[in-house]
């Protein structure tokens, strides 16, 4: 904008008003994606679509924590339902397995092939050696403090599990050499070895944020 010299005639007010009206008309007719891109809605997430209860909480699990992420989720559902006399499904939970907890979402076959117990320092109570099976999935007596809160059983509750895709890529790459495969192969095998019923998300931190945007209260479960 150029300043008007003291001896220059002022521009006609009519011209200014015409330009302002033209700009307003342009903005009014612009497509929302161009004029108001910042207000675009976030994409929908299929794994969140079934989380519809009034009472909902996301459990952020960056560490295995002795299997307590699932214990916390099961406890939340039980105590909420009993305390407030909720109907079935009146409370729901989301468990985000991210960072070092991501392998909790893998089947026994992957745990054995990639020596995940040694990677995560998880001991099999039966053998007293690094676990070659996922003791948090189909838990036996003594595997975790509360076997009734195993992943297998909590999946039957109104609980949504997701696993961090970023952690999967990093951890499978680290484990690849010891399994005698390249990183790309390891990643494919880990993706194929996700426990049925658990969804892979781009990242765990994304899932935690999206769950909260969806109305879930937050609980650190690591």
C-alpha cells in the first residue's frame, strides 16, 4: 500500500467501496477447501466409529508395564458399570499400544520368531527365561497379575485396541537381523502377525490425540 502524498488527490471513496465489495463476493463464492482450508474437518477413523458410549476413556500404553494396560481398561469398565449401574456397553475403553508396548499386539508366532521377550525384557513365568510367547495375549495363571484381564478376554469387552504403526516399523527393523530377514520382510510379518481384532494406526500418539478429540478422557497406562 503506497502512502498518499500530501499534494495528491485522495482516491474516490466509491472506488474503494467497489473493491471491497468485489473482494467480499470473491470470498463468499470461494470453495471451502480454498478459502477456509484451516477449518477443514479431520478424516474419520474406522477404529473410533464404534466408540459411542457416553462414558469413554483412552489408556495410553507406551510400556508393557507388567500387563497393566489391559488391567486398567478392564477395571475402568467394571467399576464404572458397578458404581453407576450402567447398562451393558454404557462405558467403553480404547487401549493404545505404542512405543515399547506395541509388541503386546503380536501373536505368539511373532514373539517366538523374533525373540520379543528378550527384546522387551519380558520373562515367561513358566520357563524363567525370556518369553517366546505373548504372555499378555492368552495369559495363563501366573503370567500377569490378573489373567482375566488378558488381551484375549479384554477384546471381548467394549474395548478398542490399536497398535502404533510407527513403533511397529522401528521395532521390527531392529529385530530383523536376529531373525535372519531384512527390515521390509520383518515389517510385513509383524503386520500380518497382529492379533485379530487389533487395528494398526499410523502412530500411537496420533491415536491418543484422536481418541481424546472423540470425547475419551485420558489415562496413562504405561
